[in-house]
C-alpha cells in the first residue's frame, strides 16, 4: 500500500528505523508526558476542586490559591491525556505478544503497587479518619480485585475509577486484537469499529453497552492506537483521519462532561480552554509518534515514567493527609505545604517503585507464567 492510500488491501511496511538511541529518545519523551499528566491530576486534587481537600486546607482551595486554582481546575483533563498515552503504549507493548503475555504483563504492572497503595491509604484512614473514612473490611477485600466499581463497593483510592476504565480497554483490545495477534489491519479495524460503536451506543439507552463501549473515553484510547501505528508504519490519510475523528469526538465528550454553563461554585471551566488542553494532549503524543521529540533523551525521564503509576495511586488521599498535618497541624503556609506534599508523594512513589514494583512485578509475572494446568499443552494463553 502506498503511503497515502487509505485502503487496507496491503499492510504498509515499517519505515527504516534510525539508531536504537533515537527510538529510545521517543520513549523518554512519552515517559515525561506521563508524569506531566499525573502532575496535572495531582494539582487538580490539591488545588482545583472542593470536597475533602477543603477540610485539609480548612477552606476551599479557591480561597487558598485564588490564581492557581483557576488553572488547577483543568488538571482533571490529565486523565484524558493519560488515555491517549495508554492507547499508544498498549498497542506498542502488545505487538508480537500472545494473549497470555499480554495478560501477565498487565497484571504484573498494575497490581503490586495498587495493593501497596490500598494498604497505605487504609492505614492512614484508620489513623486519621477525619480526612477520609476507612471502608468496611468486606469492601477493602473487594478493592483488592480492582473490580469494586461494578460490585458497588466503596473505593479506597479515589483515582481507581480510571483503572476500571483502563481495565475495560485492556479487555476489549485483548479480545478483539491480541487474541488473534496484533497486526496493522486488526488495530485499524478495531479502531474504526470501536469509534462507530461509541457513537451509536449513545442512542441505545443500554447501560451495559455503554459500560462496555465507553463512549466518553473511547476516542482518547483510539487516538493513541492510531498514533502508535503512525509511529510504527508512518502516517497516511487513513491513520491521520482516525486521529482527527478521535480528537473531534474526544473534545466533545470532554467539554460535555467537564463544562457546565452558569454558576459552578468556586471553580469554573471555560469550554475553549478544555478544547485547547485536549488538542495539546493529542498534539503532544503525535509529536512523539512522528519523531519530533527525539531530542528529549534525558535519562531522568525514564525515572519519571517509572514514578508515574505509583505516584498517581497514592497522591490523592495520602496527599490530603499530609496537607492537613503540615498546614493545619504544624501551621506551614499554603505554598510550602503544597510543594512539600507533591515532593513527598514523589518520594513515596519512588519507594513503591523501588521496593514493591521492581522486585514483585517480575516475580508475579513469573508465577503467572508457571500457573498452568499440569500436562496441558501450550494454547492461546501461552
């Protein structure tokens, strides 16, 4: 197929690759974007919303940080940024892997730090329930599965609703693409069918279909998938068209979900700013896809990427505890409290990476690889 042809009659050959260092530099930039998205969400939880964090500051963050809170209110869009990156990374990491490889890698990546975060947040809630009340023991046990939302149990981690979205994306991609082997054609077909399903299901009125198709978030994952294909095979009209449609639908769902006309209490969002942030999210990952970020080859970006997931898990509730202790308990001014809390959560994230993820992730993966029925031959999950 020619570079500009949208037909699927043939698969485009991957373009000639540069040196290994060039390919790695693109991943460095992606790691930096992941941490940037996590810091956006962190800023939102500390200074861009009300609720429990207001109790930790002893007043609304809008009064504590009159200027910063106006920008922090948009930090929640870091979640959509994450989903674009996730589509890119999942397509990249699943290429050439079996369904079993994909399953083991996701479980080993998600669960060790997640379980540790559950224990830390629950311990903090027991020690200082005035900030966040601990959940019941039965609900804590359900949280260990990461399926607490469909089970209707209270969440230990406020951010874990995004993990439920990610898990559904993994399941869809695994069953529709990875099961038969990841190829250009299958990813493109999956992206196109999912886009159509996401649009059509909005008129179905069926809650189950909406849970499976996720019309609110599908465009971001799909855009990331297409951007990885551009990174791997080069861009053409079809792939850039998928990205463009995903951006058009994604900005609509983000604006619909996050902008409300009229009075909004202490925090206000402008629909034009929402559009701009969604556009920047797609453009940033697109810059990685086409190689414009190859100059970003700093080694510290690898560490930044490694810290992102544990930081994302612990920053919200544990951060509220730290803010309350430092600001209301010890009388530290707001700005030093904010800086110390963010740095403290990054330090805790490093500890989780170093002493939980790094040793136990590979062990869990190896244990899952050994967990086969005795005497059974290798099959689809091998």
